[in-house]
């Protein structure tokens, strides 16, 4: 039998179909790569089924974020028959101009059934608050299962409370320790306290001037590298406390008890502080966002806040200390 040779039209149709499939495949791959480059959030669990009371982990990720701020998802301690056991820190991984955020949360459940982990909302901050973008994770499902019980076996009787005989010798280490502690207290009271009274109280060590104390505290804070170890709130708390204590000691403003707006308003009455309004406002408002609004400032903001704190100290330091440091710039009048 003679084989039928395919016509040129059939060959052309097959080639055209293959070319169309290749173009479609390339378009899908390009769309996937493009989608991965933009901001995205995700949620995943390491186990979709647990026994009652067993713990599992929820992993939250925010990838492809730019250099703007990010408000992390607000996750309550209890939701939909599930409870939060522990919250890990929000880890940051910077790559070129993109930032990846991650957090692990330990959960558990004590009610059997299929429970849904709802979608969590993340907010990407923009310079214009009206243009803030929101992203949501996908909802997840977790099955909480009870422990199987063999109903064919009879119930066992409840055992009575058993009493343990009292043995005085079993407590002798605690009794001996208590007697030694009492003896030490008596010796301290009879000898060391009397000698201290006879010698008189030691003179109090004078405090450093406000400017010197603040500079030493800022340098110590810089050496501790708190924000580099993800202790963002502790870093801004220490930084603002140093500035507030300096302002309170140097200018007599009750800065430790005032809010950010009250402190900025009070600083307007002091000429040199008023000249540093922009730096003070940047430091205090960035600290408020990090401590109370759950915003994660960028590393550049941490370094800028410390630099601006040094600038506030250098601009407002007393005239005599500026003269000792060789400052040739003319002193500006100061008013309180």
C-alpha cells in the first residue's frame, strides 16, 4: 500500500499551531515573572490537620516591597476557635531595591472541627496617604481532630486522693538555708550597718552636664546596635528618652511626661529648640509610628533619626561647652 504524503497546507497548519503554542507559553511565563516582581503577601501553615491542643505554625510573608513603609497585619490573640501561643519577630531581608518581610506565629486549637484562618490585610504606605495600597492573604483551613477513644472498654473507677506521710528530714536543706540567711541578716545589721553610720554616707557623684550625658548615651546606644538585631521599639524608646531627658535638664521643659505634639509646641518657646523643629518632629513621629502604629521603618530611617539627634545636641548645646569644643560660629540668642 502506498503511504499518503501530507500536503503543504497540513504542514503549514501544524507549524502555525506549534508557533501559537510557543507564543502562548512565553506569554504565560512572562506574566508569571512580572507578577512575582510586584508586591505580594502570602500565608501558609505547616500542618492542615492537628490533634486537639497540638501546636502548628502560621508563616506570613510580604515580598517585593519597595522602600516605603508597611503596616503589618493585625492578628488578634484568639480568632475562630484558634489561639495564638507565640509570635516571632518580623524578620527583614533586603535585596537591591526590594524588601522581604517574614513572621512565624505559633497557633493551637482546643475545639474540634474544621476552622478557617481568615485573610489578613497588609497596608503599603505611600507619601500620599490617599494612595495607600492594601494586600490580603488567602484564607486557610485547619482541621482540629479529637483523640480517638475506645468505647468498647469499660470506664475505670476514679482513684481516691492518697496522702503522703510527713518526713521532717526531707526538709532539712530548706531549714538549714533559712537559718543561714537569718544569721547573715543579723550579722549585716549588727556590724556593717553600724560601720556605715560611723563612716557617714558617701557623697553623691555629681551628674554630667546635660549635653555630655546625652552624647555619651547616644554613643552607647549606637554601639549596642539594637535596630540591627530587630529590636526596633527598644531602639526608638531609648533614643527618644535620651532626647527628652536632655531637653528636660537643659531647658527645664517637662519633656518626659509630654506627648509628641505637646513637646513640639513647648519647644517653640526656646529659640534654639525651635530652630530644630524639623529634626525633632522627624525623630519623635518616626518613633511613634514604630512604637504604637506597628509600622516598620526602613534602616535608612533608623540611621537618620540617630544623626538628627546628634544635630539637635550640637545646635542646642550650652555656650561654654561650644567654646570648649572650638566652635567658632557666633552664638545665637536663646530664650525659654
